């Protein structure tokens, strides 16, 4: 949440017009906000002469209204926010006081920073309740934003193309000052609210994140347009034009179909993927960080032809990790145990819940497993009315998507004394890839954990963008650079040793899908379906991406497989029998039977239209390897 507010603050502060002199009267400007070419909001800025603690200042009031739709596999959520920023600063942009208020759904979040003479006191509140107060020690105040810093110099003619200046701004997440470089570019004409305007372009370069932002500043020292390398575009307009919003809100998909379908993905040991990106001259390529989950190779292509980035994914677990609570060095893991506004893990409600769920668990793995299954089974899969709910809000409402599952799980882990951190990126769910939030926990070693699918130790299905709470990690930058332009094609899959450890070349269908009537063998490696030693007179046929039909004397059945997404047989009432030697839910009567099995992180459903007892026994021998139960 702090990260998002910081980003909003940066945008809003950049929108505050520059001053070479204190204004005599209040002045107002308006801007349209676009993302990847679609209008998502508008902004108004009012500035006026003021005083702060006896000091002559400028008071800015900036209002940002945004509305867009998030499309997740056809499920659409509309998010609307109004952000109001008030600040006091002097004529050259020195920041003395700032207050950011975000109204979203039924929640009001406020962050306030005040210069104390030795740094800034920063206070965060949610619905009027103080959640966190920190002191950010600095030897001098920072600048409010790049426009206030460079605008007066442009207006006075003190800069020329090629000049470079350092800008020092407040970084609440890192609890310090952050320095970026401002580079003056040759003059250009850009469109303003009443035609072309001659401007001085200024490029803001952030060495830490690799991101860039360009402002076009007019002769008065105020910017006319702003564009960054993540698809955001601000342009000055009349009030009527700025505030006119599209009837249908801008829509952004956060999922893309899996090519090919990978229903056995939850147990994959390694996967290689080609990440395809449409060319976009206004957006850089994503800088994918190396991690235990994923490692990217060198991009190839062009903006004209499109780009391809090869990526290798790996499973991330350590079964030898058996630490206990006594093994946790709280000083060493302070960052991954600390309370935040989003995750107030020291709150009594979270501490009580964590203690109750963990119960008598001795090892951190067992404690984390209880927590991850509790979050998975208890939270209703439904998005809240805010983009980022706090752990307390999630605990109260008991609903959410992957972000809420992750926030609550990490907060409960920290409340229990298990070091945990939030992760962001893309994940494969078998039939889809999509934007995702999951966790990394320390249980004697760092391992993956995913409360949305209820697992500790994840398979090779995560494309890592970064850590959401770390000041040196920038998952939002990576995500913005791929949104709306990504397609993922899996090129190989390696099964775990427990399933044979074979590697399949997915660019060659014959390498992972076998129909050999002579050998009486049918294999779909991507679904984990195997039919061997079919009796005389039996036939088999692959159907779709993850199904097989079998027919013979006394039997006709269809078998389908899907990734379990964390579900088990409990969803069907639990096991009441067995099939192929493994627990199963068996139903039906007479010659009709239905069998549901949870095996190798897949749900396998066998629908038998007609069978005899003899054929039913033969069928189990034919399908035994599908469930790893062959002798």
C-alpha cells in the first residue's frame, strides 16, 4: 500500500505547476490521464500563496480521479479511486508538509509527512485509526517533485540541453531520501490544451529501478505533458475535456491463455517459457529479476517485429528445512517480521488468529502449512471493493483474490513469528497465465508458499517480478511494462524425479503426446494421463488438451484431468473408496460409475457409462500409471 501511495504521490506532485515566484492568486490547471492509450482518469491542480510555521510557502491541492476495469479470466472488477494531495513547499520546491488522502470503496487511507528539523515524521491512518508512525531522519529537507525543482530554472533560462541535475525526494518505504537524475533535452513542440506549445523536455532517470519519465515544461515552468516508460501519459486539457470520462471504463486483462495447456504444472520441476511482447516504442522491455523461481535470458527482436524473452522456471522448496520457532533470529529477520500499514501483524486480532490456527505445531513448516490451508479454505474467492485491502479488513470480511490471500497469509505468518514476504509476478494455473501475488517464507530455508492454492513449496510455474514491500524491488515497473502486450509459450517441461524426471519438448507435439495402438500405449504428458497395456479389443483416443476416452468390450469411459488449484477430495465429500489403489470418491449405480481422484496436484475424473466388474478391474490396471500406482 505504501508503495502504491508513493507512486500516486510522485504522479500528483509532478502535476503541481512550478513556481519561480509565489503566486499572487490561486491558479488551476487540468490534465487527462491515459494508460496504454486508454483514458483512465483526470487531475486538477490548484495552487495558492500560503504560510507554514511562519514561512512563506505555496499550498498545492491536487485531486486525481481514476477508474478502470480489471479483467481476470472473464471476471471483471471496477476500481475507482479519488486521491487528494495537499502540500506546503517553498518557491524552489522544498517540501515542508504533505498529506495524501485516498478514498476507495468504503475506505479512507491517509499518509502525512511533516518536516521536523531533523527529518520527516510520517503517519499512516486507515479510516481515522493510526496504523504506523515512523521518523525518517534526514540532514536537510527534500524536494517535493521534479517539476517544482526544475521548472523555475527552465523559466529563468538557467538550464540548457545536455545539463544534468540530481533530484532528492522522500522515499517513505526506504525511510530515507531517493536521488534521481534530471537530464535537459533539446526543445520540442507538444500539444497543449489550446494547440502546440514549445517546451523544454526533461527526462527523469531512476538508476535503481531503471525507469524513465519525461516532462515537457513550458516557458512558465509548468509541464504540458508527462509520459513514462510504463505506459502512463498525462496531458494538459481544458476542464471539460479533462473531466469527460468514457462511458465504458478502460479495461485491462491480467491473464493470458496457457499455450499449451499444462494441467500437471503444479508438480513441474523445470519449465522453459518464451515470453512474447508486442512492440511499444513508449515502453521499455521488462527487467525481469533473477530469483529462485525464474531466470530470464537475453531478449531478441524489435519493436516492429515484437520481442521474445526466454525464461527458465524452477520449483522452489527445501524438504530438509525443519526449523522451529526457537531457530528464528528476530533481529536478523526484522524486515520480514515487521508490522506495516497493510499488514499490522502486531494487532491482537491477527496475533490471536495466528496462535489459534498454528496450535501445537512445532516446526515452522507445519505451522506455515496450517496457516496456508486455513487462508485457502476460509477466504471466499471474491475481490473486495478496494484495490489493496489490509490484513485486518480481509480478516473481517473473509474474502479476496490472490492479493488478499497473500496479505492475510504473510500477516499471520509474521504474527506467529514466521519470517514472510510478499512476491509479485505471473503464474501458470494450467489453462491460464495471470498476474499473481504469492509469498516466500523462512522455515529453516527460504521456500515458496501460495495461499491462493494452499501450498508450501511451489512447482515451476512462477514468473517473478519482485518483492512488493522492499524498497530495492520494483514489481510494479515490471508489471506495467508487460500489461496488455504479453503472450507466454511454454517450450519444455521437466517432471519431478517422483514422476520419472523426463523432459518434454513442447514445440514437438509428438514428444509429449503418444497414440501407439500397436504398443497399446497412450500418453498425454502435459496432463499426466497414461493408458498402458490395453486389453484386446480396447481402443483409446485423446480428446482436447487433457482428456482420454477408452472403449472396449464391457466398458466405455472418459477420463479428464485439471490442475487442482488447491482443492482436494474434501470438496466432493471425501474419499469413500479407492481407484487404481489410491483414495477416491466413487459414485453411481449399476453399469454407470463416476470416480474422482486427487493425484499429483490434479483432479482426475473418470466417467464410466457402462462397465462390468471384470472390465472395471481391467480399466484400473490400464490407468494405474496415471496415478503413479503401477507396479
